[in-house]
C-alpha cells in the first residue's frame, strides 16, 4: 500500500506515520505537509531515513503539486488542517482555505488520477454539543465554531465525491486525542507546559465542559482499520468513551506535579464554547473490530512523562512557531 499522508508533521499525523511504518514494513508513505506552526519535523526524526518514507514540503491547496504526488499513491489520508478552535474564532480565513478548499483540491486530484481510496480525518466537533446521550454517525452535523464548520464542510464535500463520482471515500470523526508531540496550545500539553514553567493554568468558564479523550495511538489503529476495511461512503465515529470535564483534567495534571487547585486561574469563557462532546463508537467496534487499548490513567501518565522528558521539544516547538509568526 502506498499512502499519501497530508499534515503528517503534526500531532496525530506524525504518530500515524510512525505507527504505520512500525506495523507495515511493505507500506510506503509520502508525507505532504506545509510545516505550519503545529507541523514539526522533530516529530518524525526517527523515521526520516526510513526508505519507505518520503517528506514533501508543500501545501494541499497547490493543485499542480498535489496532482503530481497523487500519481505515486493508492490511498490518501487527509490530516492536514488548521485545528485550533481559538485561532478559528480570531482568524477563520485560513480554516476555510486549508480545511475546505485544501480538502476539495485533494478530492479532485484523487478522482482525476484514476480514483484513489480517500480517508478524511474529521472530528466529533462537527456534531456540535450534546447535553445527554451520544451522537451516532446518523446524527445531524451542527457545528458551532469556524473550525468545526470548516471540518463539517470538508466531510460533506468528501461524502459528495462518493455519492456523485463513486470515489472510495470514508470519513472518520474522532474525539479529543492526547499523547506525545501535540503542539502546546491544546488543553493537555498547554497545562503541562504552563506548570513546567511554574505558571498558573487558565481554565475557561466554570471548567465543566466535557470532552471524550482517546490516546493518539488508539486513533491511529482505528484509521488503519478504516483504510483496510472501512466501507466507501460511510462515516466512522472513533471515541474512547472516556468523558472528563476540563477541571478533572486540570486536577489530574496538577496532582502529577504535586500542586493544589490554587494553580487554577478561571478565565472568561471561549465564544460559542461547546458544553459536551460525546459520540457512540459502536459502529467501528462492531463492524471493523476496533477497540481502544490504552486506559486513560496510564495514557495520561505516560503523556505527562513524555513532555517532562522532552523539554527541548517544547522549547523548539515554541521557537518554530515564533519564527513563523514574524
Ligand atoms: N487533535 C485532536 O484532538 C483531533 C481530534 C479529532 C480530529 N482531529 C483532526 O485530525 C487532524 C490532525 O489534527 P492534529 O491535532 O494532528 O493537528 P495539528 O495542528 O497538530 O497538525 C496539522 C498539520 O497540518 C499541516 N497543515 C496545515 N495546513 C496545511 C496545508 N494547507 N497544507 C499542508 N499541510 C498543512 C500542519 O503543518 C500540521 O503538520 C485534523 O484534520 C483534525 O481536524 C484532531
């Protein structure tokens, strides 16, 4: 299998590339990544000399480049995206550009180069907020932020390429991931790095927003199942059934470092902040035989350990982002 992975220098994409190269010696990967602030070549040091791996520095919106690379592959796994909700509230343009137009560009190239398998990596955020119960794949999309709206748009475009042209598209909608190599603007690495710098941890609103957490390598194994056996035209929810409020996450991380709750600083809530995300993962479990393997208590400990033991990675990630911002 020859994969075109987009956004493979980011958090989940880089873990996915390492996971696949470790588990499939006969697969090869071309990683197309624009190296935006969250894309970090350090995430891929251990595979950069692997003969089954090739990095291409480029943008998924570049039609010529994308159609050139597309010929080399059997299957596209599209991780490339602008991913931070707060940034989408301040400047949504880049989210429309990459998440919608970039996905369209990939779909069109996949179709025009003979019809490649296409796995669109999406998020549970497209369903919006739910007070009780769980979203299934048949639930209506009802996104509330420019980020989740751009992802929902890309999902619908991707599924239309199945309905209209018969392109072999599957969409995955995963809950919040945690693990190593996540750019420290997202909740868990943000809290960890703040505490490593002896600062407080800012918590939005009352801290009672609920997210379902999944260890990143469990997400990778689910995507592998979808590539191999997922049905075309179908959506697969990927979740850990591991709901935590943000304040619970804060307390777990504080506890690891031996701090009490006086380190929490309550700050004004995010605009349009979704209260609870929760998805039903029955379909992928029963149809594709997937199950998460990492217990949250073990995964969060090893995740915090990773950041504590990789302070250079944190510093370099911050420096790269600063350099890109000027
Ligand atoms: N992090 C989560 O909890 C989570 C949960 C569910 C779904 N997702 C989805 O998974 C995917 C990966 O998320 P992540 O957390 O690894 O994101 P990330 O922000 O860590 O990485 C995104 C990657 O995409 C690259 N990129 C951005 N714009 C690009 C462009 N125009 N062309 C090429 N590359 C570009 C960046 O350089 C970066 O390497 C996203 O599509 C996201 O919506 C993430």
